[in-house]
């Protein structure tokens, strides 16, 4: 079981410590950890389970904040990691993002949340909806109010009814004037295009996000027009397994508010919405770069916020890159990012320029990988379609809304 | 209206500078101590208290010790404001252990809060109170937890379950039972949320008490999908352990390959055929690597440390799973329901739940159903970077064990540039182990891209992976080698610029991969070797050059072309020798020598090259090179000479020998080594240990299959083990009778004994007490059966089942015991009463003087070599140094004609004993050994010299670690070391305890039932005695006396006892010795526990007598052993 949780800033400062059991963990473990991070570079930073001389450490890094949990005994490591992920999700949800300042500013809430989320090293309440009822998230009204009156209790004085019910994710009996359910398909496309321009792997990782504001105890069913394309699924605890097993129907009592109903994966897709064609030719200590980006097949929807990022190989001394659309930035760590935005109608965006190689090097022998970002509103690239959404115990009026969105996930083009 | 306005105005001005931080606690975190905190804490306003507490919390967050505010903070526990309460609780939990006395002040408030109508307040109070961790309040907390476990609020019950591990953590034995009872109650709760928390509590409080699970196994399985996710993780693990412990492993699962690997090939083939459907293509050898799977599953059950350490012993097969330890997954409902209820969890949103469920299927599911876990596992790779690594670590083992499972999904292991190096390396390893003939081409295409990756370490790993693939799929070897060769040509272009270590690494890896591929089938790769040799000039990296040169030497006789090239190559090598790096130089020398040994033509040239190199190398700056050349020159000298003598004249055997040596060292082709050496350690899927690759504290392998017996309530571990131990003890009887017996026998005894101790130790985990003896004490079964004998054979003292017995025995056992007693004791009593009327007490005055302790030989003059004879006998003296020591008289005699000097006996075993203890991973035993610091052998006064025929006597104080195993000692004489074995005699582990007959009978009556053991045996010694004196006119009475004497003498000369009384039948038939009873008393040396022995005689005087021996002793195991020992020496005829 977890013994202690530390929150570290990106400079290695311990912002917060929460001891969970009687076996106290000295914060010197963080010094050890940070020394090793510095001495071993990023390899330790990306290692989720570390055996230190005295403790086993689980680390999750989110937005520069390191969540570090310690234990001395055998426990499922994924449990520790998953819990830290939940903590970071809940915190970023409460605080509207994660960074050093926002955690320091709200350290009391962080403490209170951690105290409710874990007891004696074992997760207690991790359901965000219940946590919200127990500890009020900071909002601007309560902030101002607290400054004026000095009275700032954000701790609820009653136990959320849901903790006792058999559907712990749902608050007891919410009442709404308008009954609304919004279903969003949010997809991320992962693709790998190899050096020959062949699409090696193309798949979509998608989530069904539901935002429900329904009175009483609603029982929803959601079905897809083409569930057979789903390769694998994972569900929110509220989804009943058996109807899915037999008929591929999602039957559930939704939590109140926003939640992730399911996540799915669709594999072996045949095409990507945009193409990226990098060309690198090196000769006599110079390397000419030319990258073309274009729309492959029109979904009828505009592709937004197209970006292209790549890491210049370490053997490159300087780079001179220009583009006909968008802006090109070369950051300190040799990361080059080209933000295109929307592709104009009249021309094909291209990036060109020359890279200067290290003096004794004639030709480039390692090639960068281009990471592509884009966003398409209104389309689920996997082709998944929602068939219908039904409410079993129908209230008077129900407003249903559906949306779709596709983003680039791990979209990589090798050169 | 706003009483604290002054303070807030101040904060407002501060806060207004940072508009975005308005209303947050930023200022509190930034400078928590800019206001004096103490007055705020005493304020009557909740908001000021809050601020003070928040400041304290900020200081805690920053790692500053603010425990000095403890008394003031504790007062505020009484506050009605929940926020204040919460903050106080946070503070309190942080410091309670540091300030126990002040923390006690808060207890009353918690007690009060526990009665609060608000469940949140009750829950918080319970959580905090249990978290304070003070031994003093543990009883109070226990009561509170018990009360809250019945609370109407689910949340409070859940918190009660969570509080149990906190209580357990205080390690208070007296509460253990009560805690387990509450766990059982909560496991039976109807709310899934509570069950989940109770499962977690179970896992940390009493993981071995699987009988708690038995009661509601079905219900737990059914409720499993509804339990909240964290509880599911714990519950899945518990259910898996329960099923294995009660039903054993599943025949259709991969664990069954444990059975089928050695024995039946038909099963293997059958499962292969089954499995063929799952696979896309079954071109490769087996669907799963049986040896690997076998090892994995053994590791799961035994734990790798156990497994590896035992495999180094000879008795590798001591761990055998029998057919009964397997159950059929198709017919066993408990197995089916577990698989049925865990399979939807593979869709869980929580990756830890998915992995736990996958683990259950991996271990329990029939082979054809295991594929169900693949997609969920692969989907986990998309969840988060941190969990990706952990999941891959587990997939790696699965994929190695059954490559066919993952083979169709190779694309999922293609690598993204954004992944961390560890993830990339794992994916490469998995790819190379699941590659099939159909997928290899696309995998190679990917690999080619990876080689161009800017991360050169990763590129080098890719090249190593190519080598692995080629070794697994020999068909691809040619393509791989071609690719790698092209790479070496490319890389050395960049090499000309002397570029970086990393590129050198890639080249080295490439050559290494080629080398390992060639090794598999040298003849078909002849051209590759030639190409490599040709490129020698352009390859500059020393390590790579050295490897190519090694290949020249290794394959110098291969094919047709290579031998012809040698001349040129060696000349080239000799020419560039001086400019080479160290490792290359050494390799050149080796190679030339090897060539020389194998050469058939051009020998003169090679010899010249060699002597040239020798000259160069002998003046080399590096001593390694100089040493090497000297060594090689010596080796080669014979070779060179023989060549110089124009063949055939090497009649000198010495030179011939050298030649052979040279041949052996240099000439042989290296033998093929198995590509993958199985040095891995495996832990249960999803465990922390599997990630860090050592057993984390608290790691438990799966329980022994079928170790949970159906009617076993007290002892969670199987009695099969205990039975085994008993079998061992009786096995040692044999050793006892043949005390001069062979070494082999006792050695085998030792081994089996050891393995039993080990296995029982492993099953029980490290915090339970080690000794298997201790366990026997608690186990009722043996004693019951023994007592059954006791009440039948022995007219025992009247017993009225004392109350404390009920606690020690399970109800049923107690019942059966009572039944048996009532059935058989009636005739016993009547018989006894008949006997008692007519018995008389006699005493043997001079028996003590006639006691001759038995002498054993420690060192035989024939074996010692120098004529030293050493005998020993157990002395009745009591060691004055420690009660753990036994006195032994040792007699040294010089049987030779020369003086022997410097004789001494020392304990050789001390180091090795420690090792063995380490191996058994038995922490407790070693700590035990260190706690009472008694040496194994008190150093003996050494004998300076011993003249021929002179004898010397010494008293040794020895500590036997075990009363059955011989103690290894080393005898030094004349500077030589001779190992000797000292056999313990349990008869001397006791000392006489003089007492009256009344006291004896009284004590005996207090040691009934469990503490009483009986055995019967025959006794014949007296017949000889009687026959001897047959000539004289002998009274009947004396016949009895003779029997008594011989019996008493026999016992007293074999055990250190005190004769208490002899009861003799008076009115009985003159020839009938029945009813004769001898009583002996003693106490155990080490523990001073009394040990009472009663011997009753039955039968006619002139015939072999039937003795029944009864031992009453609290120390069960010791008593049993002593009983066996006595029975053995009584049977054994006296010699001389």
C-alpha cells in the first residue's frame, strides 16, 4: 500500500507531502530521486517504477508536475500509477489545469482532496462526482466571497448520498428543469508513415464522452450503427457488461455531469486525412529540407490547427527554415515547430530550408520524425456512428445532442 | 459585522497585487509564518482557526516541523465546524505518532464524534482515530471499528474496513482474532463498496485465512463486477489464491505444462493441435516454449528465489505436482465462476483491474481462452505512458511463454518516436520474440527505419534485435546478414570522421549480431565471413575489429576460400599489429595461434608470422599483451618444435601433451550455446516484483495447489505438508536404529528434512514464526490420532478434558476425541484398578553405578589415515555455560606408532550453516541464531600432543541446532583438517529432574491429551539376562527384578533421565510381568519443560515383553522424537 505521496515541481522542489500510513517516509527520498533524475537524464524521468534503496517509487509526470508515491511492500504497481493518474486528473479538473502556482495556491484543497481520495494507502473515493460534493471546487464566486467575508469553507458538511448507494458514481437525486444529454465522440488518430511513404499503422483511439443533466435515476441505452468496427473497448463502471456482451448495447445509469462513458479502438484504417511529404537530401555538409503538407481526401469538414513538429538531429549545427504559410519556430532544445493552422485554398503549404551539419560530417545519417497535429470538428474518422440513445424511464422532455471531433494522436511521419 | 476585518484587509491588499490569486490560499503557502499562529489557534472564530491551521498545513507541505503546536491544535478537535475538524485531522494524523501523550487528549472527542448522527463525522472520527497508531488506544479503536462495522451508513462501514489494516499494523497479537472476525463480517456485507474495502483489509490482515473466503466464495464472485475498482484489484487476487489453494491448478491451463513436459508427449501434441486454430500460421517450432512456460509456472507457485535456489540442489524433483493438484476447468464450477466473473473486468476503465483480471485468466483459463486477454492488454498500451511500461513488462513474459498469442498483433508493438527509451527497448524485445515467418518482413522494414533514428542507443538495440530475430527464424538469417553487412559498409563511411561513441556502438552491435547468426550455421555463411574480412581495412572500431579477427581464427578451416585467404590476412594483421588497440592485439595473437594449430599448409609462413608477432608483442607496452604472448609461446613451442623436426619424431610424451593442450585450448570450435539462457526471474503478473525483478517485501507466490483442506479450520496451510513432516520424523527413526548406519541414508534424511522446512517456510511467509515444530504444536490432527492410541494402549491417568483444550482443538476434533476416550477408557480404567490393587513399589539401589553410556565412534583410525581414534559418548553432566549446550565426552586415542600433535575440534559448520539459512530465505532462523548468542561449539582445549597408545579425554559443550541432524565438525590434527559428524542423541537433550511419585502423577495428569504420546515396542534384553543366570536357583521375584534392572539400565544408559519409581505387580501370576511400570522424569535442557516417561510392561517374563512407552511433554515435537528414540533403543539388542 502506498505510504506517502509527494508533489514535485519541475525544478524538483517538494511542493507538498502527504503521509498516508504510520510508516513515515522522509522527504529525503525526493532528494535522492531528484539527484538521480539529474544524473541519469531523462531515462529515469520516464521510468514509472523505480526501486530506490529504501522505497519503491511510482511516478507520474503531468504538465511538469511529478507525482511521486512511495511504498515498501508488494502491491500492484498499476494500482499506484493509476491512482496517481486519477489524482492528477482530479486536480487538474478542480484547479483548471496543472502547474506549480496553481497547486501552491490551492494547497489546502489538494490536501483535502488527497485525504478523501486515499485512506491508509488504499484508494477511498476516486469518483470525481462524489469528490465534488464533498469538497467544493474553487470558483471565482467563492473566491471573491471568501475575500470579503473571510468565510471560506469548501468542505461539505454532509456525506454525499452516492457513497451509500449501489451506484456510487451518481449523486442521489438531482433535479433539473431541462433534461439534457450530450454525447461527444472524441477521437485521436494514431498513424505511422514510414520512410517510403507507406502507411504502416493507422488506428483511432476514441472516447465517448457524455454530459448528462437528468433528473431522478435515469436508465440510458446507447447503441451504435456499426459496433462491429470496434476492436476493443473499455467502460466506465456504470456500464452494464451483459447487454454489451450479448447485443453490443451500452446500458447504463449515468453519473451526473460530464464523464467518459467508454473508450474504444478502431484498427487498420486505410487512409489519413492529410499527407505530409518530407524530403531531406544531404550533401557536402549541408542538408536541404522540403516538407509538403496537404489534404488527402476531403471529409467536407475543415481541418484546423495543423502543426508539424520535429526534433533536429543532434549533429545539426544550425538551421534556416522558412515556410510559405504559417510560422516556423526553432526552440532551444532543437525542436522545430511549424504551425500552419488551416490549409489555404490556393496553395500547398511547404517548409523549406537548409540545415548545416557538423563540420566533419558530409551526409546526414539519422533522420528526424515529424509529428503531426490537427483537429477536425464534426467528424469521427473511425466511421463509428451512434445509432440511438434511449431513456428507459422517459421524463417529460429530453434534449439529446451529438457531436464528434477528431484530433491527431501519435501521428508520425518518418523521413 | 466582520470581526476579523482588519486581518482580511491586510490580506486583501496583498492579494490584490496578484489578481488571479484572489481568494486562494496562495499567501498562506508563500509566507505561512508571517503572522503569529498561536493566537489564531486560540481564537474563538472558526475562520481564524482555519487560517492558522492552513498556515500549519503549508508549513507541513514545505517540510517544516510544526509539531510544537500540537497541544493547541488538539484542543480544536472539539470544534463544530467541519472544515476546522478536517484541518485538525490532517494535522493530527501527520504528527500523532510523534506526540503520543497529547494525541491521547483527543480521544474523548473522537469517541463523542463516533456517536454523531452525521455519518461523515463518524467516518472521519474513525479514520483519524485509527490512524493515530497508539498502542494504548488500540483496544478503544477495536471497539469503535467493531461498532462502525455495524453502522447503517455504507461509507462508515467502508471506513471501518479501511481501519482494520491500521489496527493490524500495530501488531498486537491479542487483537488478531477479533480483527479477523470483523474482516469476515465485512466480507459478508451486502454492499459492494464495503466488500471491496474488506477485501483490501483481508489482503493485508490475514491473507492466509482462506477459509474465511470459503464461506462466501460464490457470493464474492458474483458481487465482483459491482465492487468498486480498487477493491476489485484486491478481491481478484484473493479469489485466485483461494481457488488454487482449494481446487488446485487447471488442467487445460498453461500451468499444466508443469506436468506434461517430462511425462507425456501426447498431451503436448494434443494441446498443440488445439492451439493451432488460434494461430495464424504454425510454421515455427512449438506454439509455446514449454521449457519457458514450465519455469514461469514453477516460479509462480514457488517464487523464483525458492525455485532457483532449489534447482541448485540435487533434488530438483522434490517439488512435484501430482495429478490431484489439478482440476478440470471444464467441470469445476468454482473455477468457471471465477473466470466468468473476471472476464467482463477486462473491459474495465482501470488498467490495474484489467491487468489483475488478465493475470487470473493467464493462470487459470484453458489455453484456448487465454487469447481473450490479449486485446485488453494491448489496449492498455494506450492508457498512459507510465502504465504502458508496466503493461509491457508483463506482456513480455506472456509473449515469451506463448509467442503465438501475440504474433498476429505485432503492429501494436511498432515504436513511436515519442516513447521513452525503456518502452522502446521492451517493444523491441517483444517484437523479436513474437516475429514469425509471415510477419518478419514487415518487422524488418520497421527495423530499418529505427536504425535511422536519432536516438543511437535505440538504433543499436534494434540491430541486436535483428540478430535475435535471425536466430529465432533461421530462414531469415541470410536476409538479416545481408542487411547488417550493408549497414557495416554504410557506417564505416561515417567512421572515417571519427564520429562519436554511439556510432561505434552500432557497428559493434551489427558485427555482434552477424557473429551470433554465423555461429548458428557457419558453413552457409562462409561468404559473409569473407566479406567481413575484406572490410577489415575500413572498420576502425577496435571492438568490431577484434570480433572479425576472432571469426578469422574460429572459422579458419571452414570451407575452401578462407584457408587460402589466411596467408594474406595474417600478413596484414601482423603488419598493422603495432597500431592496434589492446583488445585487437590480443585477438590477433589468439587468431594466429589458432590458425597455426589447425594449419595444414603454409605452416612455415604462419610460423614466421607468429614469431614476428611474438617479437613485437614481447616488447609491447601493455603487460596483458606481454603475458598473453608468453603464454601462447609456451603453448605453441611444442607445435613449432614438432614441425621443425619434420614430423613424426615427437616421441617425447611431454611435448605431445603440450600439443594436445594447445589443440584443446585453441583448436576446438566453440560449442553452440543456447541463445537464451534462462536466467530470468518471474513473479506473478501485475506484481511489483515482476517490474523490479526481485521479490519485494511481502511478495507471495501462489499458494500450493490444493493446500486448503476441506475440514481444516485453524490452519490455513495444508496439512499435507505437516503430514510430510511427520513422515520425516518417523523416517529418522530408521536412522536412529542404525546409528552406525551409512552416511547416504542420513544424507538423504537431511535433504528431505531440509526441503520440508524450506517449503513450509515459504508457504507461511516471513512474519510468521518459522519452526515447523511450532506449527505442529497448533495442529490438532496428529495429536488426536496419537492420543487415540494412547487411550487404547495405555491405562492412562484419569483425565477430565480440561477447558483449555477446547481452544486448541477444533470442535469436531474435540468431539471425536471425546468419543474415543469414552469408548475405550472404561475397560482401561477397570483393568487399571485391578492392577493397582496389587502393585508394590520397589527401588533399585545400585542401578546408577552400572549405567554405561554408549560410545559412538567419531573418527575411525582407519579412515583418519594417521591412526587417531576418536570416540564420544554423551555425558550426563549438565553444561554450566548455557542451557542450550549438551555435554559430550570425547576420547582421543592414538593407535599409530607416532606422536600426534595439535589435536583440536572446531565447528566448521558455522559459515555454511549461515549460508544455508540464507538460501532458505529464512530470516527468522538466522535472527534466532543471532539473538541467543550461543556458539555451536565451545572451543575445546586442544591436545598439544598424544603419544602412541596414549589416550586423552575432553568434555565438549556442543549446541545442536536440531535434535535430529548430525552436526558437522572439523577435527584438526597435525595441521590436517578432517571433517567429522557428531550425531545428536535426543536422549541427552534432557536432564534428570528428580521428583516424587506423587508429584510425577500430578504432573502427568496435567499433561493429558495433546501432550501425551504412546508407542509400543518389544523388549528382549532380559531373556539373555535370565538365561545367563538360569543355572542358579532363581526366585520368581528376582525374575521381575532382573527385568526391571535390565530395562532401567538400558534406558538410563541411553538417555539422561531420573528413575522415579518402579511399580511391580504383587499378586499376579508369577511368570506374568504385566503391570510392571517404570517411571522416569526429566526436563528439556533448552527450555526446562518437564518431560515424563512411563513404561508399562506386558507379557510373560521369559518371552519377549511388550512395552508400551508413554511420554508426557508440552513440547510436542520434542516429546514425539524422544518417544521414538526410546522405542528404538529399547528394541535394539544390547551389544556386549
